[in-house]
C-alpha cells in the first residue's frame, strides 16, 4: 500500500512537471510568434515603401525565427526575401529564396514563375523552361510566362547567331566599384550625361532601397582627340541628397529632363520627373512636371520624341497593362497633355522602362515581358502610319541574360552609342557599354598573273553591274587591284592584257547582310604558247573522256565564250610506250573527243581543230616542273634519251607528264570580217 501511494505521488509530480513544461513551451511559442509577427510587420513596412535592401536584411533574419511547422509563414518570408533580392538585382540569391518557397509551399504558382525568371536571367534556359511549364499548367493564358518559355529557345539561337553590332566595355567613364548607367547624348553628341552612384559628397549614407549610395547625374565631353574627358557632377541644381538619374537632353540642348526620387523617412514618394531649361548659358532650377493629378503616382525615365512633340516616360499608373508601362503625353508649350498608355503592343504584364529614340525616330525601350534573354532586354519599336507598333528584340550582343537597358544613339547615319548592362558583374553593378553597327561594305580584289604565276604588269580590269556600275581600272604593276562595290548588284568582271586571252567571272552582292571582300584572281593565258589542260583523263589505251575530264573542260568552254574571236587547236600527246602509229591514232582520237565535247557545249565547229601528236613532242621541263620533281632540270626534254637513264619510279612520272592534252590559239579574228 505505501508503495502504491508513493507511486501515485510520484506520478502526480511527473504530470505536474510535464504540464509546467507544456505551459512554459506554449507561452514561449506564443511570445516567439508574437515577436515574429511584430518583426514581420516591420519588414513589410520597409518593403511597402520600397526600402528593399533594408527589408531583405530583416526578412533574412526572420527566416530562422519562423517555426518549421509553420510552412505557410516560412514560405511567405522566403517569397518576400526573394522579391527584395530580385528588385535589387541579386538574381542568384533571389532564385535561392524562391526555391525555398517552392519547398515550403508547392502551391504557390508565382514562385515557379519567379524561379523561371531568375533562371532565365542567369542563363539557365533549360531549367527556366521547366519552371515556366509548371506555372503555365495552372495559368495557361499568362502572356508573361508564354513569352518567357518561348524566349528560352530563342535566346539559345540568338546567342549562336549574333547580329553585326560590335559591343565593348566603355572603360573611359565607368567607375570600378559602383554602378554607372542610363547614358544620354547632349546636343551635337560631343557631350554625354549619365547616372552613377560613385562616391560624392552628396551621398552621406547608403540607400535603404538598394544598399548603395544614392545616384547622381554626371557629365563628360569629348576632348580634341575624341576621347571622353572632364568627367564631373552635372553643373546646376540637379544633384541633391536625393536619388537623381536617367537624364535626357533635347536635341536643341535647351531642355533637360531627369528623374528624382525624394526620400522622406517612413514614406514612399515614388519617382518624379523634373525639367530644367537653359538660358544665358545656365540651367534654371529644376521644376517637377505634373503629369497625373494624383501626385503619388510614380513617373520616371523621361525621353522626348525626335520631333519634340511628345514626352515619353515610365509609370505604374492604373489602367496599364501590368507592372511598369510606357506612357506619353503631348507637349503644349509649357504644359503637358493627358497621359496616354502606349498599349499592349508595347506594354506587357512585366515591366517596360527606359524609353529612347534614334535619329530616325524609332523607339527603343527595355522590357522583361517580351521574348528576351532574361532580365531586361532592349527592344526596337517601329510605328507605322496606322499607329501599329512592330517590336523587335535587339538580340545578341546588345542583349544578354543580364539586365540590358538605357540605350542612347549618336546622331548620324552610322548606328552607334552607349547602353547599360550588368553583364559579367559579380556584384550586379550596372556598367556602360559602347555599341556600333559597322557599315556593310563590299569590294573585289585580286591579282592578275600568267600561267607561270608571274605578275602581268599592264593588265586591265573592267567591272560592269546590272544597276549602272561601269568601271575600267588599270591594275598595279605587281598585278594587284581593288574596286569598291555597291550593295544588291550583280557584277561581271573582266581581266585583259596585251598578248593574253581575256578571262571573266560573275558574282553578286545581293542578299548579303555582312561586309565582304570578294577574292578574284586571274591567271591569263598567253596567245603565243600552248596551254596544258589540267585533269583531262582517258581510260588506258582509250579515247573516251571520263566524267572528271568533262567537268574540267567547262573552264575551256568559258574561256572560248569570253574570247569569241579566237580559233584553237586541241592537241593530244602520249607517252613513249607503244608504236608510233598506235600512239598517233590514239592521240588523234583523244583530241577529237575533246572537240566533240566542245561542240556539244555550243562552241562552233569552225573554231576547233583536233590534232594528235602521239609521242613526237615530249615536254620541255619548266621551272615549276623542276621545282616539283628534283630529278628534273629546267629545259630538259623528256625524250627517250633522258628516259633511259631514269629509275622505274621516275619513268612513271615522266610518262604521266608527257601524257597530256593542250590547246593553243591559231587565230584571233574569227567572225570579225
């Protein structure tokens, strides 16, 4: 009995102890949960006012504080952390955060879309395609996801087939450890303004939005050597303790627009466009432009149309297509008309930003909603007379899987200028890059030689095009020449020289998109010497031409057509084997076979004379033959006397040399009289 009492007493103690532990644990969880919620609200407040860098630090610390059992909240924190990283251009960390969302809450479709966007921005197109497919299962109508999935295939093709643009890092005015972006030419193009967060006395502390110093507007101009020099803060009242950037100057150099983001602690004032005017050599105090009646609506990234009639800008105002859109308003003196959204041909569910124009009036902008490499890509938009836009990705090398934006064009016929990109930047800093589209140039060049590869010193080149080109040029003394050509023209080129047969060729510059130098060498044939025809073969002891021989004779057909007033003798020769009578008959039949082929190729019979020489005319060794065969000397005659002193291998070579078909010019006045 005492034992049972003691046992019961012991059990009561254990139960009380466990209850106490549970109560403490519950209270601890309750206090912890309250603490997490309180901290989450503070982080959310930072996020809501756009202080993404500050919010990311708070969300990151919260991750480990949320209980693993509360999967929904862990996913919520991870998603918001991912958004902060995405909005501050940290794609790698953003992808890691979104992947955690998928792990904690697989039903969050948006997380798959964000994963796809970050994978594409990192150039991981195969993974991105799968993530887009997962999102599209439940959201098949998403224009953003459909464009993204299509882009995964397009991007790989564009990388392998880049455009003619030449892109280089603009080291002249990029800083080492800061961002530099949104360049814009001023006036004649000898000056440039751009945005930078490089160290300045105005930036006393880093931005809670980006974690970097606030941006300011910088100015640079070309020196006498054409290099960008004299880099400094823009003069005037443009730079303050606030964030300023994306400058734009009118073509006449009298109006200066830029974006300012005013900072008031605890508030999100958004972005505003300011305008300054130049008078008396100075810029006026910048004034805020009132575009929307609601002053809380963000407007940014100003750009004037080439005719100066419209101000284009970016806004997240209502009644857009989603995200940030491109808008415009008509300029009426000192006033600005009603804002007009550019519509769904330009704007998407994603973001469209950084508008600009080239000298032809074509619109350029950056978007992450159209089909592109990932992140922001630069697009060209052309508007027809009906107001319809045709939008085209600028492709590689202008675009990359990183953010590419803020393009500006130098005035002139050649397309060149600068743009911004954070490609190849480990810390995601934006940098300025130069670009140029080289002119498409065509030319033809070559050398005119004789059959011994010696230069012909008095050769003449004539070139005729089907669109009016008619050029006659004497070649240089070394036989070389070069002639510039036009695009989309068909050409015939003719080489002539006294004592030689004419030779011609055809080529075209039509349907060529890249510059090209056509190489046209000519080996003219002497009127006074027999010419051996290469690759003319017969079966052993026979006279029928092989198929390979017929192909080689096409060159002789062309030569006869280029020189319609000549008559020729076709001569065939054999080696020293066999009787003289047999060789004469065989060589005559072989010469006739060549003549028959030429007649079938529409060469007049009267211009052709077949002649078989058998073994009566052995070859006289030329300089070229002596170089090729070291047992032969120049001017040796490959006759029976020489033949008897050779090895069997050497005899075989001599026989091959003596077995030949030649032609020589008989007259040059056929059909002239």
